[in-house]
């Protein structure tokens, strides 16, 4: 991996139209509507007074698997999603045409044999008005690409979750077919559907998309502190710690801190943390 090549990588604008059906499908992929009589959750899965889930920008305007381009020099097979953040500038429409503009912001060399950290920013705007809807930041851990000799300073560490009893908890059990539903929102990586590929990657079966787990944590904050009002969640950031197998129960432990909610998510079945250093901002 060559520093200047990655830092100056040219991304084409990604124009994407999504419909009300797409918004409902994304919500169902996170488990909204599990109780079809819950009128609060029907606001995300029924076209009457439909709201888009606030975390939906993570599946919009994505440049795709550009890391597989040989010019990047990235060992993409060893790539791991490290962190994800989302800041909403205004509520996401239930249907729209959007433009995603991506750039590399940092490339941190952890040293030979220790990998590298690649930081990306994606700005999502509404086509036509060019009004900014959301800014997304992601870090990718390039496990096979350290030691290139030059890099940027790492960003400040994320906030830590208090070591005390949480102020609130919210549990959602994922479905065995959760990854099969979520992938229909655009992430068709076979790691999440093909048993042979899951085992080749070292897992007992296909794993749930990390961004699905991220969305489920957002759903927990939305349910607990926002009254299912999409306009009240303005940002969400997490660090990924461990994968989830479809069918497991995700328990999100939340700590209120003014207009922020600090949180982590763990699995009840295996008692491991899958998301950490989480912070949500309430409008």
C-alpha cells in the first residue's frame, strides 16, 4: 500500500435513488415490525406517515469495494470494519435521490505486521438542492498492510462507557434469516450468506453485517430515548468489537449524559461485547 496513492484516491460521485419501499425494507432488515401490532414501529415499515430510520444513510451513496482495485495495493481479504459514525444534518426523507461523495481523510501506519488504519468520509446530499443530509465517517483496519513507512496521526480516542450499572437497557433478538434480509439493502458480501465462505473466514457460519448490528443499536436508542421519533436522533458512533451470528440476542446498555447517550452492545448468549465506545447525540 502506497500512502500518496491512497490519500489521493479519486472517487466518483455515487448517485442513488431510493423509494419508500427501500426505506421499509431497511427497517425490516433491522427488525422493525417484529411485533406488527406495535404502532410506534409501524411508522418505519408502513407507508402511512412513513419515517426513514435515521441510520439508513450507511447504505446510501456507497462507493462499493474500491479496495479490491489492484492499484490500491490493499490486502482486502484481511480488511475489518473498525468504527462507524453518522451525523445527520436534517431528517432523512422516506424517498429521495441522493449523491454520495467519498474521500480518504487519514491513513495511519501501525507498523510492519501490525496493519494500518484507513479513515473515510462520505457526505450524502440530496440531488437537485444539493442540501447536505448526512456525514458518515468509517475506519477500516487493514490487517495485512502495515509498515509502508509514512502515515497520519491517529484521531483522538472515542469516549469510554462508564463502569457502572446502565441507566437503561434494550434487547432485540435477531432472526436466523436477519442477514438474508439486511443484505437486500445493498451489501451483498457473501460472507453474510454463504456457509462455505463463512467457515473459510474462520466463523462457524455466515455472520451478521456489522452495519446491521450498528443499526440495531441505533434502534435501541431510538426506542428508549427518542420515542420512535426519527427527528430526535442526530448522530451515532460506535467501535466494532466482535461479530454477531444471526439468531443471537443483542442487549444495548445505555448511559444518559446530557444530550448524549453512551452505550455498548453485548450478546446475551455468549456474554461478549460486539459494539463498544458508542455515543449517540439527541436532538
